[in-house]
């Protein structure tokens, strides 16, 4: 399968905005693997993740009209929709119960960083440099939150710190990242 | 009011995903009205967005695409209605689309909901009627609201919201000028509920600019006077008249 470029995807989204179903199918084909990858890291339960992925594409269909290629790349725009929807879902649910486990997909929950073997864009390289400026533990906290959708409570348990400490660390880490990226 | 730094941290944690459910819902709601928060969220999405590049794709289950197609078909069905009706629906839809904040984006389905449950009063409304579709997302319109600004009579109809055992749906008026969400009362499980005394205390301007939100509360309503449960549905009031 030939991988569409960002410009191709932007054109396809413009057609989706005009309710072109063929273009929508092409967008799905080109991006569903990526968005599914994002969603299942946060929602390992397959049935829930499937529902969320459906919602994400229905939203893309509806909101293609508001996609602005000057503001974001098509895939970043879609990834944001997918992540927001997945996080909404994982926050809405009460803590995952034991019976959730058997249906889980084999996502490595202990792997916080797909960064290690990623091909990096200029933006990502810059962000990575800034992340390197954080203490190792604080960096891992940020990455687990981003990639696996862990809540403050879950992070507190995993790192054996009070929730208030995690919150403070998150705030400091994010402020530091902002400063670093702003330079 | 929150200062810039707070707003930026809320935005940062919203994008990172670490806000607890209630704060997350409150932030999403506030971003609809608060431009500085909406812009801060956009900026943080751009800052952290590159991280998503690194996530390896996985093949999505084959069952998902047919389901999406079916949902799109259902959405678009409304546009197969006669031309005159269609033009009016699209007019409504366009106004709905102008609402800021994609989180509560409008949809053809929202318009079709109006067609089913209240089309006549939407298209030929009395003067000064505001309407809102309260929804979790475009697929799940749950309540239809109309407000008569003259009499301050608010009518809310549960359309798809299912009663939850031991819980109550509570309706909130949200407007920055009010600082905190104000309860308009419990939404009963009957299709019609009219809450008017609660609205009488607010000026038409406050009501016109308001977002309505429904949260899930303990039976009988929020014990604190502020939303304690998740905000499940929300929508912006819009003019039903030209």
C-alpha cells in the first residue's frame, strides 16, 4: 500500500469535508492503524477500544470541515481527536476491575516509551531533547501519562509517591518543557 | 478568575491527559467559552503532539470499518429529506457548526433529532426562543432543550438518556459571568420537564450566552451545589429565530 503524504491526506480530508465517502475510506485505510495504535495503548480492552475508534472516525467525518492544514498536520489533527476521545473514556471509567484483564490486548503496559525506536521528525527530536532535560523518573511519568493514559492516582501508585507530589512534578515538568521548547 | 499560569497548567494537563475526570470535563466545558484556555490547549497539543509520531501502528480490527460506515450512513440519512426541509436543517446545522469547540460539535444527527422531536418549534418558533441539543458527542444526543426568554420557561426532553439506577441527572447553567455552574434542577425521567423558577433570576444575556450541561449526580442531586459527577452531556443555546 502506497502511503499517502501529509499533502495527500489534507486533500483527502478536504474531500471528506464535502462528504466524499471514497475519500473517507482512503483516510481510514491510511490512518486507522496509527489511530488504533494510539487508542489501544490507552484502552487495552478491545471492545472499548473498538467503540472509541468508531467514535473517532465518525468525529473525523463530521469535523473534517474544521480541519485547518495551516494549524496542524492531518495525522496530528486526527491523533489529537483519537487521544482526547481515548483519555475521556479511560478517565470516565472507574478503575479497571480484575475481570477486565482477560480481554485485554497484548499492549506492553510497562513500556512507556515508543520513542526509543522511532523515526523522528524535527519537532519530535526537539521535544525529545527537552524531555532529556527532565530527571529520568519525571520523564517516565510524563511519557506514561501521554502514551498509556495513566492518571495522577495510577502514577502515584506506580511510583510510590503521594498524588500531590505527582501533581507537583507534572506541573514542574510541563513548565520546564514549555520553557525548553520556547527557546 | 484563574490567572494565566493556572490556565496554562490546566491546558497542559488536559492535553497530557492527567486531569481527573471532573476537572477534565470542567476544562473541556470552560474551553468552549474561554478563549485563553482554548488557545492554551491548542498550543499544548502542538507541543506534545509530536510524541504521537512514535506510536507504532497496529492493524485495526476488521469489524470497525463496517460499523463506522453504518454510523455515517445513519448520519447522512437525514440529508435525504425533501429539499425545503433539507435547506432548513442545513441552516440549523451551519449555525450549530459555528459553536466553538469541537468537543460539543454539532452534527447532522443533532439536526435530525430536531426534526424528530421538535422540528416545528425549531423552524417556526415563537420570538426569543433558544434551543440546545445536549450531547456527549455527535452520536449521542440525549436531551433537547428549549428556553422561552420572555417567560423563562425551560423545557427539556430526555431523548436518548437512559435513567440510571440510584442516580439523577442534574441540569446546569454554565456561564463565565456566573463563575460556577448553577443548578437548574433535576431532570426527571418523564419526557418533559419544565424548570422555570430557577431561570427567573438570570438575565436574558446570561442565558443567551450560556452553555447547558447535564451531570450525573447521586439520587436527588448534587449534595454540594456544584457538579460532583461527570458532565455527561452539554450543549450551547442558540437562537431558534433568525
